[in-house]
C-alpha cells in the first residue's frame, strides 16, 4: 500500500465535500470504463467548475446500486478557486440523483478515507412478501419469508468485534479482510420495515450485503445460528446467491476524530492496513 497524500501541493487547498446520491443508476462509486459511476460524475462536475483536474478520495467505496446520504470525499483544488456558491454551481451541473450537501476547507492532514474512525450503514427489508410501495422501491429490498427480528439480532451479535471477515467479502488482491464490527442490530419501524444498523471501522468489498444475506438465512429458518460462527472461523465464502442487492443499503454517516487527531489517525490506519495485508 502506498502512503496517502495527507497534504495538498503548494498552491492548492484541500476541500471536504459531503454528498448524497441515489445509487440506482450507478455502477458503484469507483471509475469504470464505459460505465456511469458516482466518482466520474462528481469529478467531471468539479473539473468543469474549477477548470482544474479533480481527483477525489472517498470515505466509503459504495457498490453498484448502493445509496448514500452521508458520503464524504476530499479533493485538492487551486487556492484561487472561489468557494462562494461552489456547491450551488456543482448541483446545477450534476444530475438530480447526486447532491452536494456541504463544502468546507478541510482541516490540516484530513484524509476522507484514512482519517475516518467508522462508517455507518443501514439496510432496509420488507419481509413476508409484502408489496414494496413505489416510492420505497429505490432503498428497500423485499423478502418473501417472514423474518424474526430477535433471531436476526442474536445471529448478528455473533459477528461483533475484530475478525477476519474473509467469508463475507469478495476477494481483492492485496486487500485485508480484518475489520472491527462495532454495531450490527435490527429493529422494525412503525411501518413494519426491518432496519439493520451496521457500523464498523471500515468495510471490505460487498461486506454488508454478504452479512445481511447470511443473517436472513438464519432468520427465515434455512440455517442455524451456529452456521454464522462456522463461516467466520473457517473463512468459507458465502455463496453469491445469498448476497443481498445493493438497493437496500445506504451509507448514512462517517465519523472523524477532532482536527488535532487527524494526522495520527491516518498514520495509524495506514500502518494497520499494511501490517494486516502482509
């Protein structure tokens, strides 16, 4: 892993952008040839307004179809760029499925990815084969069997803590699968939707959707809770047929330390990732 750039070049300043997007018609965050991605769409808009090349760093690389209400990125742009009405100008260019919610000058040593303490995701399910209302179809996944929320919470608790989550991640060369899962719990809202709250220091590729798929297998009676522990211990990859779709998943928050602790946090994150990947 290469060392991250923690400071902008001379003549540039680092900006933090908070944004939201409907991931339905995107092939995920990261740039891909001949595909519409959030990264390319945002970078093209910034480059148009700033008249400068824009390379963004994102807090969480969301998968295809996954949404965000609290995504964070940083970008280094010329100091001469006028920040007044910048978010307004960008939103005029961007399609309506992406909105820039806030722009500010980032504190010293801020890094959207490596300075982050934790990411918060929500997964929404409507079970018992109930009809998903038209306006909910973008961020809710349906399930044909009834799901027991208590069983879901008991099974989810087995995954809390620091583990090698290789069974719940798609393989990426050189990428670590060791993560600390801080929160994984479910509740029903007033309308009967199952809401899963998933919080970790970081997530590997497709991890949340894999976790949800495994828990649903236990909650609808196809698997026993001990299967979750076996998967975790044996690092046996969850079948792709069990992975839940991206549309039910939303990144809604990213935590960062106080400004004085940003540099130390970034260095610690990078050092740990290097060590875990070796």
